[in-house]
C-alpha cells in the first residue's frame, strides 16, 4: 500500500468549502486529517489552525 500526504493551508473560519472540494477530489481513501495548531501567547492564548496534513491511501 502506498500513502500520499497533502498539505492544505486553511483558515478554519472561511475555508470549509475549499476543504470539502479538496476531499471530494481525492482518488484514494482518507486515513487521517492532522491539524497544525499554534498558540498566540500574548493575545489571551488564542489557538489557530495554520494548515492541515491529509493522509491518503492510494492503491
């Protein structure tokens, strides 16, 4: 089995349609979606998702 890892830069507040289109256009099976979360310390510990890693299993 082979796996492919995609990186998708997103803003969680406005890229829902973009993520949906990306997932629907994949040929293989989605194994995992891993968010990269950062914390902005001086501004009251706000968490932000910078990008997603999407692991796809291809045949």
